[in-house]
C-alpha cells in the first residue's frame, strides 16, 4: 500500500499527524513555569471566567434578622480588547520534495519521514510565536500584533503606573531604595510580590552596583561582585522575592528577502534586555495561562473538508494538508488559535533598567 494519501506524493494520511502539536512546553524555557497552556472551546468566555476569579474578594455586610440581604455587585470584566489570535504557517511540500529528490533522497519511506518532520517543524514555529507573545505580555503588559495585514493591540489592563517604574544602576545611585519603592507601590495596592523576570545583563548590573554590594556585605563589600546566591538570598529576605527568572533565549524572525531571494533572518530576544518585571504569582507560581482554541480548519473538518489531523485528538497546533491543481502543489500547514491571558493585571509591575554614564 502506498505511503501517500490517494497516491499523491507528499500527501500524508490523516492518522499520521495525530501525534503532532501536543508538546508545547520546552524544557529550557523559563517562562513556561509562569504561563501554563490550556485548551478551551471558547477563549473569550474562559478569559472572563479567569478574570472574574482573580478579582479581589468582595466584602459582605452584617444584617439585622428582619432586613433584606444586600445584592452583591459583580466587578465588570472588560473584554473588548481580547481578541482571538490565529497563528499559522505553511510550506510548499511539493517543492520541498523535489529538492530532496534532486539531493539524492530515494524511497517513499525516506520522503515520508521528511514530510512528517516538516510538519513537526511547522508546529514548532507556531509554538515559538506563542512564546514571543507570553514574553511580550510580561515585559509590556500588552500584546501587539502587526503582521500579515493584521494590526491590533491586546491591552490586559495593567495600570499605567505599574508600567512606568524605572531602575537605574551604576555609580552613585541607590538600587535597594528603587527596588523598595516598587515593593511599596505594590503593597499600597494590596499586592505582595514574589517573583522577578529579567535578563542576565540586568542581574549583572544589580550585582555590580555598589549600593547593593554594601547592602549585602557592608561597607567593606563595596567593589566586590555579589554572588548570585547572595543576591537571591537578599532579595528573598528583604523584599520577599523568592524567585529570580532570567530569560536570554532567542529566536529567528524572517524580515523579507535578500537580493538572491533567500530570507533575511534576524535574531531576536524573547524578553527584552533592559526590562525587569515584578510579579505576584498565584499559589501554583503562575501569572497567567496561554489559552488555545480550535483554528478554522477544524470547523471545516466538521463539514467534511480535508484536514490533516483527525480522530478525537485535540492538539494545541493542527497540521493540515491540501492540494492545488494549477499549479499542482501539495501544501503542509500548521495552525493554532492562541492568546496569553494574565490572571490579574494589577499583579504585574514593570521597570525599565538603565545605567548611569551609559
């Protein structure tokens, strides 16, 4: 029996895709510990439920026995800025196979393996875009989408004052006082911060600050780089910051084509190098969740259209294939419906880091 659906080269049978699109977590990604991933039938309704559950508790009142109970007031949840984000990418599978054959790859099984790997790689590209979105939400308090004729901003409602903090490092500045100011600002809102997210560059600047060195090791410690363990212990003891997360991971972004038609690849950071985000996490140590829904291809499958993922499996990213007749091309596509959601926007405080003399 042929490896290919309907004997079309590059067209893989539906059941071969059932194991793709599930492994969204990456072992080396530090932000996965702050944002979970969850599949839902209705992203907006789920977000409303999450937001309502993380509001500050309302206070009931004492009543006399013969007095009617006061009606509670539900805190309104603003969802007009929450959009469903469709992420998708496709590959000309026929062109890819012709290149492989010209390179000496022979036999249906070998070609089939390459097609399956292409599907995995496409799903990883979708996953990468979701990681970028999560980090942007942490670093800016919003999500901007400006690509493929789509332009929108998802504003999570992080108060402007929470995003306007700054930390200046270098000679002659009091870094501990600046950190304390952010802690105090949070406490005034009833928020107890417990986690920071930043870059190794910022951590190095803090460790090199004379004011931090003196605060940890006394006057005789000024000028001596503070160890990472000493810094973490100091942040925990003095400010209740029990978790320090650094994210210096990078990814490739295609930024057009060069003169030969090859894609220009730009290396970008997931989390900015000059930011530090202070967070109050929930009891599970998370600040939010990545909500996933079904892309349009799954809706089409309910009406009998050809899709690559079938059965009762419900992956985060779906691999689909379709054929065109003129020109005769098989396409492989990965798609997912995704939006990161912050549990409580008032629990995030963002500071821009700069250095005196820079």
